[in-house]
C-alpha cells in the first residue's frame, strides 16, 4: 500500500494550504500552510501542526497561546492540493488578533468592516511576544478605526432602529445616549478599582473592555452633534507640549 502522503500535491516549495474549519459550526477559522512533516504530525497527534513560512519552521498551533486545535477529520480536495481540517478550537480563539476567526472583516459599500468582536487582548495571550500586524489591513485597522466609527455613526442615524443598536440610541434621543455614557463611565471606574485592588489578566481585560465601551458611547454622543471623533484627537494634539497646569490656566482665561 502506497504512503497516503504521496497522493498529496505539495507546491514547488513543498507546501500545501490548510483550511481550519470548526467541526460543528462549519465556520472557517484560519488558513495556514503545511509541509509533508507538518501534515504527518497533524495526522499522528490529532492536533494541528503547520509550517511557518516567515520563520521557516514547524508551528504547533497553540504552542504560545495555549489555543490548541484538536483535529477530528482531515480532508483532501479533488485536485489533491488543498487540505481542510475539521477542528475543535481550544479557548475559542484561532486568530492572533484575539478573535474566533481570522476572517473577521466583511466587504461593505464603505470598504472592509470589522464584524467580529475581539474576545481577548493579544498581549494577554502572547505577552511581550504579541504578534505584530501581518498585513497593511491590520495596521490600517488601528489607524483608521476612528474614521470608520465616525462614518458609522452617520450611517446609523438613517438605519432601522430595530436592526441597529446605535440607531436605536439615536432614535431614543440625547438623554438616553448620555445615560449610556454615564453608565459606561461608572462601569469603567469600577473595573479600574477592581484591577487596582487585585491585578490579574482577567481584570485587566475587563478594564480594557469597559473603557472601549465608554469611548464607543462617547463617539455615539459626538455623532449626535455631527462631530467627528477626530475633533477630540485634534484637541489632544493641540495640548501637546503644554503642561497640565498651563493648559488649565489657558482654559480658565477663555471666554
């Protein structure tokens, strides 16, 4: 009987793309590469082992994060040049950005829109070895997020309140928006005090998430007045080089 690996068509670099798919939901979680050894080890260990092209070595998924992938089934396509792994994702996070899936952007009329929440801060997963952005889209995600949110607020004003949380807040009016800003402010304060009292990754993540909620609802408030979040950045930039006392003094002199 011939070796089953001989039937696999690896490319000129000895690699084959491998798609990791949730064995129950069918959702595609990530795409990586395998060489002959990685595929053989995956079949033997029943855990996903890939080949890192950037590091030029085998990569046991979860070796840094602890988010291992148990392999339930390995399938080969009709041309024998693509692998699909039916896997169980331990920790529920496959993407190095801290999301369930690497496919967390969807194409809209305004470009790529992030539709999946970050489940965990990458620094809480990888520590000081947190992965740097792997594409220009990852970098743009951080640079342009305020622009994206500012545009989103304007779009949501005209959206169906039954289909959009932001649109529902705009429909309820300014008082409801301010009420939410107040609630998120209190929750952020509580999270900060909890983290100060007992430092842990979980409490740190709580503080990060509550702060994100506070910022998000503050941006909704700005959007109510047709103000872009960039006006706040501009104000922060204006303050650069001024000490806190000088800045306060300048404010007190303003009419």
